[in-house]
């Protein structure tokens, strides 16, 4: 029995508009879950501890958010397809 060769525009082909190229990101990931858990822990500490004021909580959250966005940018940059 003869086999049919793969077409260049098939499901794994490189033609624009097909799903064979880069994959779409899946919303929600483990990094976001860890980020959310840490934010909840920060909020609990802010509520429970009298030594942590609102300024400290916002400052720590801002730093954590900046590092989260930076890590996502590095992760996405490492997956850029070379042309």
C-alpha cells in the first residue's frame, strides 16, 4: 500500500494560519499559582502582624510582581521561534 507524503500546509506544516507553528499560551500556570499563594501569605502577614504596615505590604507585593513579570518575559523570550 502506498503512503501519501506529508503536504507542506498540513497540520504540522509551516504555512501561516495553521496550528503547526507556535502554540498559544494556556491561561494559568504553576508560576501564577505560586505568585497568588505568596500574595495571600503576604496579605495574612499584613493583617496579623502589627509590625508590617500597608506601605511594607505594597512594597513587597510590587517587588514580587516585578520579578514575576520579569520571569514570564524571560520564559517567553526563551521560546521564540528562530526564523
